[in-house]
């Protein structure tokens, strides 16, 4: 009983990870994958989750073992590592926050059937997220995400089960070579992988959430407890990625249906999948669940980037000071970063109001290209001198991580070759 109580205290950061992951990557990209290619990208979704597993697991493992953020693990490799992380963050921060808030605004418009301006509604959603974080900090974040993930998980699993008889199971579950040689289809596959299950940046956020949970509850989770929490969230996001692909494959693929490019139209189409499968009652119930999950994704992103940037500034300015409190507070640097990111996201949004798909594809492909250096920094941190004994991953995980990084490097280089040469 005591072990169960201590494990329950450790549960939370993994669900925040799920809240960050189960968003545009699933509602938009996985649904589009099934709608456009049927079952052909099932293997891609599974492979993307497997390849990124080491990089994501290193965040909570490092913090649970050392009581320090993963950014401290970067800093101990040299300031060049912090510079590299800063460059990667600048490249992705504005597109990621603008994309998730735009999808959330589209769901709100579709659910309420109102003709609101998606730009200003996105701004209002980001402002609401900042307000909730200002009032409740980690506790609000933790509670909202748990409810949102549970609701959408239940609804999506049920809907996916009901759509199974509609799917043509004679299709291959892996892509043909033509999909990789055709630039348009390959660019979509690259974008799908970029956020499946989410951007590798979140490994840093996860380490910071682990420390925030530790500070707020007073419980210091073991590495095994943190990994159990992580695995629950990670496996759940992988299953839901496949479920959304099945929804697209069963309801849209092979029919003369085009998913709209606009945020509201696309969101209405996704809600319509639930309605077609479950009946009219499903529209408000699962429409609200989808909105709540996207709102939780926006909430975690609005919190995650400023938290990471604040920790980055602390590590840069005060490298001599160590301890779990460094970089995990929501002080002045956090709020300045949050406001600056919101303004930048609004500027990006103003350029993509007519095309949600293009905005999401831009954000996801940037995440694809920036994933290998972040995965490499995490690998160096976790297999450095900070972790010893049972806290240190096995040799098998060492090899797995290196192979995964190699795959990501090859994919990123091939994407850049196809795009620019």
C-alpha cells in the first residue's frame, strides 16, 4: 500500500507529457494520415514513437536521479550545448505555440458554431492560459490535463473501435516506396514524424515538470517511479495516434471527402467523425473533449517554453549555482518569456489564418529537423558522470539511443535534400 501511495504521488508529469503530445499531432496530422493514405502510415506512426522513446525518457530519468533539470545536464557539457539548445528553441518556439493555439481556436469555433476571428480567439486562449498559470501554476496545469486526457482517450478509443468494420484491412500497414520518392507525400510524412508523438523539446519540459511536481508535493520520486509515470503517458499517446489514424482511414479515406484547410472547417470535420460514428449526442461531448485536450496542449506549451527559457537563462547566468530550484520557478524571466512568445506567435498566426494545414506542417517539420541535436544532448547528459549504478540506463538503451539518433539524422538530412536540392 505504501508503494502504491508513493507511486500515486509521482504520477503527473507523464500525463502533462501526454497533454502536450495529444494535440495537433494527433487531431490534425494523424487524422490527415488516415484520411489521405488509409493504413499505409500505421508503421510510420509506430516507428516514430519507438525511435523517439529514448530521447523523451531521458528527461524524467535525469531529474529523478539527480534532482536537477535536463538543462543542467546540457550545461555540464559546456556552454556550447546551451547555445545549441537556445538556437533550436528559437527556431521552433513561435511556430509551435501559434499552431496549437490556432487548432484550439478552430475547435472552439466549430463546437460553438460561431463566426469569431480565429486570430483574436487564439490570442484570448493564450491569455487565458497565462492567467491560469499565474493563479494556479503547476497544480492547475496538472489537474486540467488529467481530466482532458482521460475524456478524449475514452472517446477516441470507443470511436476507433466502432470504425474498425469500415476499414479496408486489405491495405498494407506500411508506406510504399513511391510515397518517399513523391515530394508532396514525403513532406507530409516528414511533418507527421516531426510531432509524433510531439517535439523532442518536450523532454526538457518533462524534466522541469518532474522537479515542479517534486517541489509542490514534497515527494522525491525514484527513477523507476518516474519512468512508470512517463511510460503511462507515452504509451497512451502512441495508442491514440493510431486511433486517430484509424478514424481518418475508416470515415474519410476512399470517399470523395476533402478535409478543409481552415482551422474552423478542419476542426468541424474532425468533430464530425465522432458524430458519424456515435450519433448526434457525440458532437457536444467529444467536441468538448477534443477542445479540452487541445486547450491542455496549449496550456502545456504556454508553460513549457517559458519554463525552459527561464531555466536556460538561470543556467547561463549562474552556472556555479546548482540545485533543483534553479530554473524551475515561475519568476520574472518566465513571465517576460511567456509574453514575448505570445506576441511572436500572434505575428506567425497572422500569416497563416487561411491555412491551418500549412502552419502545422511548418511547425512539425521544424521539429523534425531540430530533433537530432536535442536527442544527442540528452544522450550525452544521461550517459555522462551524473548518473551511476541502477539510475544509469542499460547498455542496451545506450545502443538503442544511438541508433535512434542516427535514424533521425538520416531522415532530417534526406528531408533537407528533397526540400532544397
